[in-house]
């Protein structure tokens, strides 16, 4: 990196997403390759759609770092080279780091920390003014919790997050495979029913409001926050949601499934309902192939059910890092590691 000029930081734009995907792929393949893991698949559509969504909802939390490099002989003036990016979201007081990656050739020079400063502050930061949240530096009075998910293979990065107050607190496992013991993810009890989100939303002029209120009620009770923009994104992205309730009565949870096999998020007022909610997500969507989901270690009924159904632990676990000891994941399976 000594051959390049200083780093310039700016807010990201939609035109940067392709370059961000290149940084993400290079960084992940670099450290996973050293662990003997295969390269990432070529398909980047889901990650691209996630980045586009987060740029739309939180444009002040999407930052990129560029280095100027001289063009090759006869190719013209210097051109910017995007070497890193950070993306975060804020949902009802929860700041959540979705992605932070730096090209391997540019790592070890403070670029990641500088990007994290800006994503946490939601603005550019002056030299010597790192955006480290704490009792004397709240950064944003509307934010009460700082969180993110990382993996166990990055101890240096994990130490940076811990110094920012996001301590590694809870493993989160990727489970994947084809369920063949259906009794492990049972049908709903006779007094319960699963209603597709789409049918609720289509229920006249008040349908969308009724759906938002029902899902928001579950999210507030289980997560302590609401994130309606993420639910809208999931539906646009092809995941099908199902509201589970007592017949004609109280709402108890929801589950998402998709034809691609992605399960989640799943939320339950009673953690013992998680296996049946997973069963709803699997049964109610025409899945083509295997299913997969991220399950926090505290959601024990979900882990037991999916393992009993025939799924397996896939790859090494992630770690949920949180600024508070009271994590809300005993009754909730997140969208993925990048989005709660």
C-alpha cells in the first residue's frame, strides 16, 4: 500500500455496489482460503440486493474508502480505487453492523477502523476523534444498543469490535440440509393456524396496516424493536411470511420461508413454538433443494428440532456481538448475519 496515495472516505453510492462486492469476495476468499475453505460461489445477487436495500434505508451509514493510484502508462490521470467499505443499519435504537471489509492488500493500515468510525457516527469524523460508543460518548442519543455478527476465524477484527463495546456474547450456527424427519418440525397444534402475509395484506384497504401491526407487535415483544422496512424488503426479495395465531385470536409468532431454501426470520412468543414455526416455513413454501438458516445458540428448541429433522451444522459458527448482556435471541432467528 505504500505505493498509493492517502485514503479518502465518502458516503457510498449505488454505483459503488459492484466494487463493494469485489472487496467482499476478495476479503472473504483470502481468510477462508487460508482455512482450507472453497471460494465463495459466483452468485452475488442476494448480497447485492441486501446492500441496495441498506443503502436505501441508511445512506448515512454506508461508507467507502478509496485510494488514488496512478493510471498505467498512457492510460490517463490517477483513478480512485475502492479498497474498503462499511455498512450499518439503525432500527428502533439498535445500531447493527451489516458488513465491513477491506481488500487484503490494504489491510493493517487502519482503514477498517476509520470506516467503522464513520458508520457508527453516521458522519465523517475528524482525525483523533474515533466514534467509540461508551458512557461518555453516546454518539447518538437515539441508539441504545450496538450489535453485529462476526465469525470465529477473525480474532483481530473481533478485538476491534469488542473495544467498541460490542463484546462477543453468543454463538450463532448455520444449519443446512434436507429435512427428512418431519416429526421434528411438527405441524401446528389443532388450535393454531398459519396465515400467509400476502393474504392479510390483500384484505381490503386495512390489510397492510393490520399486517404491519401484527408483525410489529411480535417484534416489539420478542426483539424489543420493530423493523418494517426489512419485512418489506424480505417480501420483495421473494421470501414468504406466515403469521401464526390462535384460531381467530392471539398472534403467537411468524416465520419466513422461500423457494431458495432460506428460512428466517422466525419469531415466537414462546420458544417451544419455534420447531412448529420452522415447520410452517418449510412446509408452506415450495423449496427447491436444501434448506438453511442461522440459529442463535440460545434458541435451543430450534437447534434441537433442525438437527433431529436431518439438518447439520454448516461451516464454523458466527458470534453475535452486543453492547448489552441481554440479547433477544432465545425466541428469534435472524434474517442472516448481516440483518437482524
